[in-house]
């Protein structure tokens, strides 16, 4: 019998974080039947050997770093749970959290995706959802995130309030994203044009276009340590972000693409 929940962790040279995540899952497994699959993107830091040695963890080794979207798609295709959890290696799972996330998704039959409240190691919330990316909404999101990171009181208090409310949103972070398999397959899984960044926003847009809702719930709280890719290879991560940003605008807002390219060229950030 297939497990009900397939937990997929895409990893690239994140051995330290991966070890912490897998230990937290071993200590706090969900009560629902589940499987844990680590998709390793050709890491060189011993990540694959670590995952292979963990009880209850299945390893899929890819021959090259194919990126976040393609890595998750490989994991989805290799599993069969009716629910799929995309989980970053730089997260930590506490007792009961995943069962709460499943329960909240199932409480809303029209919802196909659910994301938890993400907090850092100090318990401070992350703005892990938002409106569909467009020029003004992207600027707004970045301004809020920047001011919140700097500890600007009014903004941080607003982030704390808004992330404390269960609500339907345009997208939730792919750091911890629960989706119904049937819907994920219906929309064609994640778009592999997005190597890293914005794939979660695009995927949620596809889910909404198919007639389903995206739920953010603070009743489930997941620790997100962040910074994995930027810490290991900041220049490569910045370039990957810009490539994904260009691909996103080409797909969703083509009329703004020339302006974005000109802006990035002016800033010497055009990949």
C-alpha cells in the first residue's frame, strides 16, 4: 500500500542542514503514513552518503545539478502518495506540525496547496506568501522583507500580525509546500524553466488557474534557517535568481520583459 504523504527534499551541497532536517523528521515523524525521499543534485559534500545512511530515507541521485524544479519533479514522479510535501533541506520539523498542515489542507476541499508559517531560528516570522508577482507587487514584497529584516518596528509588527492569520493567498513558499498529487499532475508539475527561485509562485499560479485555492496557515509552524544556496555560492544564486526572474516575466508579464532586461543591464546584473 502506498504511503499517504510523500516528503520530497531536494538537496545540493547542503549536508549540514540536511542532517538537521532528517534528524528532526526522525524525531518528529508525521502520524500519517509517509515516505521520505531525498533528491540529491550531484552534491560533492557527502550529502548523498548521509541520506543513504539514514533509516527510512530513500535516496535519488541525479547525475547533475538540475535545479530545484526539476529535482522536485524527479521526486514527485518517483513517489505515489496522494499528498506531496516539498520541503527545503534548511528547514526543521517539530512534533505534530506536518499532521496539522495536512489537516488544514483537508479542511478546505477547494484548496490544493497549503503552506505553514515559517519562522527563523529565533522564532521570528518570515513573510512566506504574497500576491502574484508583478512589478509593483514585487517591489512591495521586497521592501517589506528588507524592512522586516532590518527590524523596522511597524513593518515587523505587521508581518507578525499578517502571518498569524489563516488566509487564502496567491502563493506560498516552496520551502514547505503541501500539494495534492492529483492537482500537481494536472498542472504539469513544476515548470523546469525555473532553476532556482520563483518556481513556487509560478506553480501556485498554475494551481489557481486550474480552479483551486492556495492556503496559508499559521496553525502549522516550520523553522526555516534560510540562506543555504546563497551561503554556499552567492554569485551563482544571484545569477539563478535573475534568470528565474526573467523567465517569470517572459511567461507571465511579457510586456514588462524589455524593461526588466534594460534595468538589469543598467545594474550589470543581466545573466
